[in-house]
């Protein structure tokens, strides 16, 4: 059982680590090119924007085992679920886009108000990548 679990879990863990590094590549570039203060602003924006991926990840975690283990799966279930996730993520992106200044000020203080601009720039990518 241990070896079967390891054969499955180790590649999945490696994929998770590589995905994390891929998502953080922009931070490495900004750390190299800009002063640390700008990196801090960007990290705040990325942290807030990534929260919009939480519903997408939760749905994927719940739906993937069902889709892979059910021999008579209904393809419309995945399509309907993807549509709902897209609608709710779009709504979340619109709310965050409109209230970015307020959200950053409430969560981090007005000293980090600069983070609202990069946050707004990250939202189209968040929305696009939520369809996975």
C-alpha cells in the first residue's frame, strides 16, 4: 500500500511544487528588476488575487475524482459546473476590481494602496486561468 501511494503521490507532489514555482516566476522577475518595496506591493496583489481561485480549486478537487472514477459519467455535469465556476469567478473579479482600493486599505492599511493597481491587472489572468 505504501509503495502504491508513493507512486501516485510523489509525482503529484512534484507537479504541485512546479506549479507553485510557475505561479511565483513573476515574483522572481520583479525581485530581480525592481526594489524590494515594489516586490512587496506585487506580493500583496498576487495574494489577494489568488484568493479568487479558491472556489475553482475546491470544485476541481471535488469533481475530478467523480469524473475519473465514474464509468457512466455525464459530460454535461462538467460543462455545467465549469459554467457556474466561471460565472461566480467573474462576479468575484468584478467586485474585487471595483473595490480594490477599499479591500487593500481595509486588509493592509492605506500605506499599501499602491497594490490595488497590480491587483486589477492580475484579475483578467485569474479569470482566464480559473477555466482549467
